[in-house]
């Protein structure tokens, strides 16, 4: 399965946020990165060292998908890269 990872283009991608408000503001700003791929039915994901961001995206992505009238399956995992935890979330389509 090919996944388009939207992280890597923003300086905030590797940030650990201090407050839940900052987390929500950041994750909500990722809506465009996800939604324009919904319409093309591309698998899209995001990776971050901040588990709070993944938790927030777990709530927001289904809302975004419903708003754009698409059905997606949500996946999450945690991997280790260079001795540090990296949390990932991505969507796939049931075809």
C-alpha cells in the first residue's frame, strides 16, 4: 500500500507541543493536506514524535472524512527511528 506522508514539509512536524490547545490548532491546520487527497482516494498519513498529535488526528480524521463524504479506514502505529519513538497515523480506502 502506497501512503503519501504529509509530514516533512512543515517545521512543526518534529515539535512536541506544550498544550492541548496547541495540538488542536496544529492538527486542525492539517485538514487541507488530508482532505484534498480524500477526493483522489489517495492513502495519506502523518508521522510525529508527539503522541498527542496522533490522538487528536484520530478524532479529527473521521470527522473530516465524514464531512467530505468518504469512507476511510484509520491505521496507527509507533516505530523507532534513530532511537526515538515516532507515532504514525494513516488512512486507507476500502475498494
